[in-house]
């Protein structure tokens, strides 16, 4: 029987570990990955930024184009009296409206009129275009020049140009704010039963004077 622990050399066996000894405390459990917190912060910041832009946009919302008192007019013939042309061409014989366009971007109406009787009957037309969203002044002069309306007319709207066709009439274009008005006068030629031209048609040279008078009256009427 072995009554003493066996010795290996002079050193005794190591004693077993005591299970009741206090162990060293474990390090605290780590937090979640830092990128998750960064992502959450970025999302919150983005939402706040978007909300700020939306609120700014509400404050800066376009209130629309100032039409300067002009409104769409369906019955243009009732507004365009054309008394100046009637004094030169003869009594207004008849009139008829053209198609009426009224859209969010623009409205447009027209009127066709005849003056005088028989071989002296002459024709005129009026067109009124109201631009509700874009500025017609940017391209107005270019369009007028393209259609050979090259004579500027002072004191009518913001810009006005006349295209002179001599004894055959002429065209007057006027820009006033968002409104564009055009008046055209065309000389009508008539012939007898043998096809020979009649001499009753009036000379329309200088027709720009009554046309200018009539367009000034019409611009005022279109704002009523």
C-alpha cells in the first residue's frame, strides 16, 4: 500500500484545480457593428433633408404666369369691331368665328370679316393667341421677320410689326405681354363673265393706319 504520494524526484504532483475559485470576469459583450449606426443616421439625415427640400419647394412654388388682365375669348368677332377698317373698306357685311382652342398652355380664337358689297367686297381676319405658360416675346420678332413683317410700329403693345403688300393689303402683328394679336387684310379680285378683272376693288395702300387704330381698340377690349 502506498501511504504517501509518489514522488518524481523531489517535486510532488500538482494539485487539481479548485472549481470553486473565482474566475476572472469576462470582457463586456460587444455592441453591434458601427456601420449599422452610421447607416441609420444617414437614413434619418436623408429623410430630414428631403423634408426640408419639400417644404422649401412649397414656399417657392410658381404662382403662374401673369397674364396682365388678358383672358381667353371664344367670341372674338364680338370683341373685334374693326370700325377703322369699315370706314375705309365699307360697311361690315358679315363675320364668322374660327375654331376656338383653350388649353392649359394657351388659348386661341379667330374671326373672319368681310366689308363692302359686290366687286368692292374685301376680307379681313383677326387672330388672338394668349400664351399661358411661356413667354412669346422671346421668339416674336423672329417669327415676324420670317413672315416678312419687317416694319416696326411704335406705340402699339410691347412690339408690333407690319408687313406691307401695297395695294393688296397687309398684316399687322402685335405683342402685348402674354397676348399676340394678328390682323390681316387681303384684297379680293373679281372678274366678269368673260374672265376679265373688274376695276371696282379698292387700293389698299396705307391700310396699316386703320389696322393700327383697330388693334389698339381690340387690345383694350380683350382685357374687359
